[in-house]
């Protein structure tokens, strides 16, 4: 799947919980939220607004505790 990054809702160092929305993507005119699957601290944000991503790209790395 190819998608465009519409919005990045977190930054490096932010604390997140399971279910928090991290990103909004757009594909085929549909908005797709990306949710945190674990609780922890954002270690790395690998995308920026306007970027085109492919399936398998690293979007965000979360250090879980």
C-alpha cells in the first residue's frame, strides 16, 4: 500500500499509551489513523508530513517499558 503522511501527531521523547493516535495517513482518498500498539516513549519518528510511504517503511519507533 502506498500512502501520504497527512499529519504527525507525536514527537521524539513523547510518552504514548496503547491506542493513542500517532499519525494520519491518506490512501485512495481515505484517512487512515495509525495507533500505538504498545505504551512507551517515542524514540524515533521516521516520516514527515507530505512524505509518500510504502508498506514496510519504518514510521515510528517506540521504546516500551
